C-alpha cells in the first residue's frame, strides 16, 4: 500500500511528528490520495484560495448519543436538533462523489445508535471507499461486531479517557466492559482473517494527561494503534489553520456541510449535501473566503478562539 511508504516519510521528515504515520496511512491509502494530499499542502504553502482536491469526508450519521460525557457538547448544550441521516441519503452522497476514497462515518454522536450503519458501510465498500467509525464502545456487542465485519468496515476507533477512574468520571460508564468488547471484536476479526484495523484514542486534558503512558501500555496487544489527541479549548488563535486546505469536509446530520470537526453547532456552513459533489463545494466562494481570512490572519468568529489543550503528549491538529 502507498500509505506504508508515504505516511512514515511525511510524518517523520516533513511534519516532524512520527506518531502521525498510522493516521496518514489510513487517510491516504492509495497513490491518488497521497498525491492529492501533497497537492493540497503545496497550495496551502503557496497561499492559494482554490484548486484543492477532495481527499476525505466526515459523514455524521447521527448527532445523538447514549452518553453525556463532560468533554462533549452533544448532550451538554448542543442546540442542533437530534437527527439521523438514512441509507438512501448516504448512497446518493456516494453517487455524487465518485472520486471519494475515505469516509469517516462519525462526527458528533454515537454511530452505533444507527441500526442502518452496516448498510452504509457496505454501500461504501462496494464502491471501494474505505470506511472508519469512532465509537464509545458501550453498544459494541457480539451482534454489532458481526454486522460491522460483514459490512467490510475498514477501521474502528474506541474512545477512551485515561484509566478506569478518569474514564468513568468523564463518561459515566465503566472502562472494563469496553475492553472486553474490543477484545471480542479483535478475536472475531482474527477468526475471519479480516483486515479491519482497531484503534484506541484518548482526548488529552488536565484529567487524562498523566494517564497517557499507562493507557498506551495497557492497550497494546488489544488495539493495533493507540493515539492521543488534544482537547478543544477556548484559546486565541495566532496561526492559520490547515483544515480548510486538507481536502476534507464534514456533512452534518441535517445535511449542512461545514469546514471541520471543531464546529458542533454548524456555524461555518459552506454548502449542503444537495448542492452537488464535494469537490465543487471544496472550492466555492465560501471556502475561498475562509482560506483568504486565515491567510490574512483575519480569523472568522468560529475560528478566532479555536484552540487545543497544550501538551507534550500530543501535537496540535489545527495549528500551522
């Protein structure tokens, strides 16, 4: 796979963040995807406002969740009505974006609340589109494991917050059963000789930061990859954000399209799922205006105070 060559080289030599090699290999798993990513980075460096190529998309199958995590706005203040996108909408989305290679079927909410999720995954798999979901793991029973494997899911990420104590404090559920759920999925995957990748991801904040080394060590042998990402926080932005230039967009559960994942209410709307292919939206007037504002450091309201928890455990995702 191109990702096995491209990702480590870019992560170590260009980004100087070797821990990102695994994620890059997932998102840019073909030569086409890798070359499009390089092209987009070049345009960003040249401060170009248009010409960017579609690489990936986040498709929010639902913004509902069965938990009320202290670090997530979904059940703690989100104003957007709870909604689900159906299989027909997703299939139309795939038809309108034939060049798409990677879809994250998650944004805000818990995707396993959507019973039709495996049908969406299967529809993408038939078109050669790689699929990934992020889940809190509470619903990942044997039946769900079987359905996800049957559908051809490419990658699953379990969200974990430190050790058992901090996880329960943040999420209100015990951590041990989630480990058993992931072990079951791993066992079923291995029995089928499936290529499904299994990840564990921790959001780094003042509660979890000290737990990182223990967490990484404790999940080795259970997950294929363990990653840490900094928590969003209110912080004055100083540098332009790469997100409008990476070749990805977010489709919310109400059909609106926004620039990035750091927008729970959908304030930075640049289009709608019914507007046509994402490639066109990626370079429309609204997107060009956002890029222009960032290049000039005249940050839009939604971006002005978008920051991340500073930590040596994980580098920032949305800084230049």
